[in-house]
């Protein structure tokens, strides 16, 4: 399921707390996005049409909740990035960041720990 960057901002609100009415999503986004209410309602409608969220009637309003799990979306997005930019391989991604963006000592320690866990069969 393809979720645009703008749609992912709305999904983040619903992943954090749900179900929410459209006005609650608008309030949660607040001034951070500076989107009009109509824009947010359009994004909700797109997500509804894609099957990423559901809408349940609650009196005169609808309550929206995610169907798409954040973990599933992150997995799809990360695999797509790896495939498009690094031939599906993780090592070139890490090399890229090490060459163009200094990895902190904490990042390096976490990578070492992860590799040890993978070698030990813990992951």
C-alpha cells in the first residue's frame, strides 16, 4: 500500500491515538503542518479509500482508526528504499551513512551489538 508523505503525517496521529474524529485529527496536527481542515479531511478520505484506515459512524461524525499497522508500513518503506537505492542490500546503506554523515559512537556501538546478536542467532 502506497502512503504519501502527507498521508503518513495523518497516519502518525492515528497510530498514536485512535479512534479519532476528523476535528480531533485537525487539532492534533495543530499549527505544525499549517494545513487547512479541508486538506486533512481530503487526506483522511484518501486513506479511507486505500483501506489504510476505517471510519465508524458515531452519531453525526465518523471516528477514524488505522487498519495499516505502523510496523508493516515501516517495513514496506524501508525495503522499498533499500531496493531502489542500494540494490536491496543493507551494507551499502550503512557505508553510505558512514561516508556522508558521521556515525556517532552510540550508533557504532548499537550496530556492533546488533551484528553480535545476529551472529549469535538471537535475531
